[in-house]
C-alpha cells in the first residue's frame, strides 16, 4: 500500500517507517500539516495517517480540509490524547480511526491492515 504519514517527531517517524516499510508498504513522510495537505491533494494514497498536533496545520483541521476537498480514502488520527471527547471530536472531523500514542507495532499493523483492506474493498 501507498501510505502518507504526517508526523513531526523524529523518533515516531523512525518507528512508523520501520514497521510500515518493513511490512512492504511505501511510506511518504510529511513533517508538518501544510506539507501533508500539499502532498495529499497532489497524490493518491491508500491510507493517510495524521498526527493531531502537527505544526503549521493541525491534523484534525487537515482531515476536515481533505474531506472537504473530496478525499474519500481512510484517514487515521494519531494522538497522545485519549479522552472520549478527543476521540469523538476526531470522528466528527472525518477520521476513520483514532490511535493513541504510544502505539505498539502490532496495533499499528492491525489498523493499517483493517483500514487499508477496507479502502481496497471499496474500489
């Protein structure tokens, strides 16, 4: 699968890249929300993973913009915030799933497998 990961923490980027590329996925990295928006609107991705607290443009605002622009593929939120109100707010912005940090490799793989399969089934 071709994935867009928008994350600004270098350690998280290394972790996500190692897990996802190790599983054979092609991962494009954006380190801020504005760059992620530009890339997401220019290229087609099987799955988009957005940190909520991105510099330049927050992940939840970016998700809402992508949905408004017609991006229909799955978008997963990443955040250390795990309150029910945080999760509900993310769903309202258009996220398909919400993953809390720190995330295990197994949980990441399962989310990508589940939402990537759903994207492929809808084609």
